[in-house]
């Protein structure tokens, strides 16, 4: 029995409530993809971005097209 669950390949997010963003660390350069709640501004992380392939996987998984805002 596994305690880890696999995420659906075609995962959804509420585009009315949430905005996809990439949170970047000024000190280390680490980048985390996730969603910002438009009402509260709270960031929910989804995955660590270690290379371009990770960003492409994030876009494909959630059906994101266009630019993704970076927050610091």
C-alpha cells in the first residue's frame, strides 16, 4: 500500500479563482510552479521546476497556455 497518490495527467484548476504562477527565490534561484488564489493572494505550490521539461509538464498537466507570471 502506497501513501503517495499519483496526480491525474489532465488535472484541472479553477481559472476563475486561481492564477498559475512561478514563485522564484531571489537568493537560490529555486523555482516552484503553483497557483495563486485571486481573492486571498495565497500561493499553493504544485511542483518544483528543475528544468524546462518540468515547466512543460506543468503546462501540459493543467492545460496552461501563454505566459506564466513570476513572483519573487
